[in-house]
């Protein structure tokens, strides 16, 4: 198995691509840029979905479902949105196929041309705000706190599994509010819902901040984001939450009567995370042996592998192993017993390493005699012998320890690669080294653009907790009041 | 609220359309034939999904995700499949939009034309079997038991909310097996998973059977189905499970080496249910006052409405109501307290009747004094006074009773409208009356087609439990060995 995996140091990008396929997470499909999410990868995505969905519901949101198709003209209604989204899209122009008159398969029926083309949604603000017009009349109808789990399509020229695919899965929240303050509070709340989830469940530390004007969502007044740091020193935007002001309400004529009887436009937010999170997960924790999964997301937290020669030893070992499996299950641990006789233990060890199962337990006849098992941790690759007695409790503790350790390791890496610089030379060098570069910036889009052209570095965010500090812009020397986080990014 | 609902006796079809919109289940969108599933409707669908998903996993299936788009040529590979599915489809021909050179919005960029058109999946056999070719080499890779939750698109000319929409949500299982027997067993197993779910959770009785050749899925050797009977006497196909033989394996060249080292084509099944189930749910239980929901699917099983005049009474009643709510919640009951002061109790009663909440509890100051509450059942519209003491237990029993009663009522209706007939005159009369018509048929597609042309009645299924019985075909008089279930259908 893992023998064929390219080392990260050799070629990080190749390591990633190979790992995604070899660990059975996803694969390229016959359709350009569209991936197949394989069962093992999808099981992780299901855990991400379930945990996020519970957090959305705890904060008062409900799910709904809006159409896949959006009439082309809708994109023109919000001026900046059209520039951002109505470009590289899948366009439906016809609604019928027919048998080829020349007998060669099937062809598009040219008589079945749509009057107005339909766009496969790249994001749903337009169709949703077109719907909200009918749902909102009074302040009593507000706030409207709706989320949708859906597939979206953006016709990307260069695609990579999970990180950038033509079709991807995501959730998109779209909320409507009576006041600007309430909408901003919602956008900030969802930023923290994302941040808490990604840190506590995915064990990925993130910077929480706002985007600069250049990096803002097309149609937003403010974009909040969480930014993670990958092992190769490139940043990855892991989630965004937008304060949309009244832009979409004005574009789609969504008004409400307030408590004083005055008619106003509604205030909006939208927020989303996608299967891109799978990419962040892989690139934060995994190593040259394969995937490393935080226990909270692992479909199997523990695998038990029997070690034996012959039927007699198997019978002995299997009975004990299954009994331990039952004990661990009763303690709420997701545990698999791999009794396949088609593969040797060494092969299985490699496979579960490649697939990132947090804890591997091996049991042989001598272990049974001694009342112990061999427990291997995926995160540290270390092994220890643990008594069978009280195993469920000790494994529970171990799983928590692994979860904590993965986060601590990722924080340490992120911090060790984050640098504060004050000169252009140091800035360029720091970007080349990788990691976040905290530097002063004069706050203008022009300067940001120039920095991007020269270095490929972008402002990932202006961190919410970044302290006031007088300084001079790294490029222009103009005054700046706080440092912002630059990096090269996925 | 419900005052505006057309009575079923007046116009069943209009009643249905109004109910779906008024009960906040779904609405038509700006995109022809595509619906918006509103939060209340989606919450029911989520419960359907969660319950089915657990049943799929219990029977060894895992979820995955395959591309939305299918290359046009794939449809031509399986001869009968192309006839059934590659006709009324959404066709993607371009992948870019650009600003209109004349300054009028955006237009399709004609230079961005796809070499091969992509079809928005109407069903995924082709793309999935194209993928399985890479996943299956040996009998060790089998069985492959995969399900997908997804949206699909079929360009329907006449659409109705939930029953027939251009885009709908569904699950599609696609399994691969080493033998014909195993694949048939899987198809039958899933038929019963569907049947058990629909009967025990949705409280909808179904006939379980096989389709006649004419009604079979395009590409299947055998289609198993569950058929429900709606209140207007029309049948509704609620789920199907197909034994696909080796058709797709041959079309996409999917082979495996069996235990004896011989290379064979793989055996297949596929099975699916969709948001159409929501239509069946509505049309089985609901009445002229609105939706009626079985407790197992109701997002809110109980609603508590306070009755009061003035602040003082409210304070008294609210404290008791919230305490009861907590007790019911602790017993695992989904209960909502509606303390809105913007609406009168009568308005709320109407609303929860319209939305089908199984149990409504009203509490006023006198109830508090007497230690009782007023409990109203949605299914029978009857009321009774129940002691607060032990309310969680009595409501739990009541919810079970409602679930049982709804199923029993639906069974009684289905049975009372099912007729066995032996003459053509009686057959036509029975079809006109509605309900299933059990009649002899000579087993030929030609006869079935003629019957359909003359009566609009189709063979809904050949019930699995239909006993052997010698008879004469209702149309031709030719010999028949068992009765089949005819009906007019949605």
C-alpha cells in the first residue's frame, strides 16, 4: 500500500494527489474536473456534515432546498455578483435529445432550445433572494435563518481533488434580517461556528479575520473568513461568512415593513464551507505513510487486527478480539475488527496507516495469555502494550489525547511558520519560506494588487484579534495601524 | 389559514396543490418545473432521509457521491436505457458566459462550446458503472453496496410539486455482485427495506410486487416496486428496486475474476426513492383541514398553546407549559411551545391543524387550577382533558396510537377500494371507481398496452403474495395463472 506514496519532501503536490486516491477518499471521474467521492472519503464528509448541521440548528437555522438551475438574467441583477460568478459556469441551453438521424447514437434536439439559458448554480444568492421576496413582508417574518446542503458547479480551468473541482458539495446559509447590526452579528456568529468546528473537530487551527476589499465575495460589504496553514507553507481559505448589506434585497426587491410601519430593504448574510475542507484536513495532519485522521472525524477510530497461525490460534484470538470490540463499542468508540483471511497482518497495518485510522490494536496468542494488547497510535506511530482490563477507558483517553495532540502539533507548526516582518526583503524571503507573514499594509487595494503581482502573496485576512500597532506599509511605507496576514495560498 | 383550502370532494388536485403551498411544504420556483422545498417540508424530508439512511447502513451499504454530469455518449451504451432516459434531459452545451457586447446583461460565450455535451443526470447507472470498471477486478471486490443521496433532473412537460418535478431529490443505490442470485436477493431485500419503512414510519400501506415488462425500468431484467393507494383512488409508485442483470456491466465492460479464476461480467441492482414520497405522504393521510402527519415523521409531534388574558395569566400558564414541555422533551418527544403574542390561540390552532402537528395541547388558567390540559388529536380531530400528572407517558402512548391509527385507516381505505373483478364491464367500472383492481391478465405486453389505451389503467404490479389462481384474461379471455393489480396511477 503506502509504499507507492511519494514523500512530501519530494513533491508535496504529488503526495497529495496520490494520497487522496490511495487512501480511497476520492478519484477523478470521466467528466473533466468532476470528482467521485469514494465511500471512505464520503464517510468523513458525512461526519463533517452531521456535526456542522447540528451546530447550525443549535444556532436557530433550518434547512431548505432551492433549484439547481438559475435563469441567466438573474446574475445580471446584482452588479458586482455578475462579475464574480457569471463567467465560468455550466450553461444549459437545451432540454431534449433525440436519436441521430444518421443512426450514430443520440444528438441534441435543436428544436428543444430554451428561451432563456439556465445556469447550474455556482452559488445561490440570486435564486434564493428571488424567492425571499415572496416570503418576507413584515418584521414578523424576520429573521429568516436558512441553510442548504447542495452541489454547486464552477467551471474551473485547473482542478485538484477536493481543493478545486468543477462540481463540489457544500452548504450555503442565506439569512435575512431587519437591521444591519443583526446581519453583521449573524455573519460574525457563523464565522465562529466555523472556526470552533474546524479547530475542535477537525483539529485545524485557523486565523479568524476579515478579507481585504480585493478578496471580498462578489456582492458582499464584508467577508469574514477562517484561514488555515498547510504543511507546505501555503494558506487555505477554509470557510467564509459574508455580510451582504442590502445589495441582494435591492437587486431582487425584497422589502419589509418594520415595527414602525416603514418599508425598508432587508439585510442579508451568506456563509459556506465545502468539500474543500477535506483538502485542508488531509494537508494539515497527514504524513508520508498516508492519511492521519483526528478521532472525532475518523469513520473507524480503532481497528483490531488478529495475529495468528492456524485455526486454533485464530479461534482463541478472535473470541478475545470480538469481546474487546464489544466493550469498546459499548463505550461509544467506533471500532472495526478486521478478520479477513485474505490479507496478512503487515498488509493490514499498512492499509490502516494509509487510511489514517487513529488507533490500531493487534492481538496475538501471547497477548491473550498475558492479558494485554499492542496499541499503535497513528499520529506518533508509537506502540505500547496495554492491559485488556479497562481497555475501553484507556482507549477513550488515548483518542482524546490524539485529538488534542493533532491540534497542538498543527498549532505549533502554524506558529513556527508565522513571521512578523518589517522590510520588503524580509517580506519576500518570508513568503518564499512559507507560512503566514504578518506585515503592515497601507490599506489600499492598489498596494495589495502590486504586492500580489510581485510576490504571488495575498492578504489572507485582517485577523480579528490583531492588535493596534503603528507601522509603515511593507511596500509603500505609508502609515498602517495594524498588521495583516499575508501568504501564498491554495 | 385552512379556511382557504379547497375541499377534497370539490377538486382533489386543487386541494393537493393548495395544501402543499399553504402548509409550507414546497412552492413553485421561477425556474419551470423546479420546486423550492420550504423549511417545514424539508424537515420532513430530513426525517425520511435519516431513517432510510440508517436502514441502508444496517443492511451493509455505504454512501458515496458521483458526478452531476454525464457525457452524452454514455447513454447510448446500454440499448434500452437510452430509450428510457436520454430524451427529456437538461443538456449543458457551454461553459462560459460573457458580457453582452451590446451592453445588455450577459450572453453565452459561443467560443466556450463543449466538445461533447453533458447531460444533467436523470439517473446514474451509466456514470457509476463507468466508475465501477476501475473498482472491480476480483470476487474479493464484491459485493459493492453503494448508495448516493443526490438531485436528479428529468425534463417533465407537466409538473406537480413533489409528484413530478424537473429537479427532484432522491437516493439511488447501485450494487455489484458476483452472481445473479445474490443480485436478485439484494433487489428483493431493498424492496422490503422500502416497504417496511413506508409502512412502519410513513404509515402508508403498500403492495409489494414486480412490474410487468411494459412498466419495467429501462435497462432492468426485473423491477420490484411498492405501490400505494391515494385517497382519490389513484395508485402511486412509491419506490422501485431493479435487478439489472449484466446489462450495465456489459455496456461498460465491468468484469471480475471469480474464485475459480474465470473472468465474468458483474451482476447489478439499482434502487431508489425520491421526494415523491412526500406526495404519497400528503395524499394518504391529509384531510380538508390540511396536512396530517404520522408522529414518527412530524418535525413537531406536539405543540403547546397557552390560553390567557393579560400578563398575570400568561405568567402563570407559561411557567406550567414550559415545565410540561421539558417533561415531554425528557421523554424523547419533539415538542414546541408557541408563546407568540402576535397571534390568537384560534389562529394557532388552525395553523397547526394545517401543518399536521399530531397532538396539540392547550393550557389555560382553569386547567392549571385543575391540574389538567386539553389534548387534541390531529388525526381524529377529537379532544380530551388529561391530567398533567404523567402527561409525558400518556402523550407517548397517544403518539403511538395515532401512528397505528393512521396506518390502520389507510389500510382500511386501501382494502375497501380494492376489488376483484372477472368481466370487462366490471373491470372498467372498478377502474372508474378508483382503487386497485385485481384481475386476470394473459401476461402479454400487447394485451397490457391495449388495456392501457382503452382505460388508462396500468398494471401497477404483480403482487409477490398474490396466490396462484386459474382464470381468464379480462380482455382476451386467454388463460392466466394469477391476478395482477391494475389501477389508474400518478
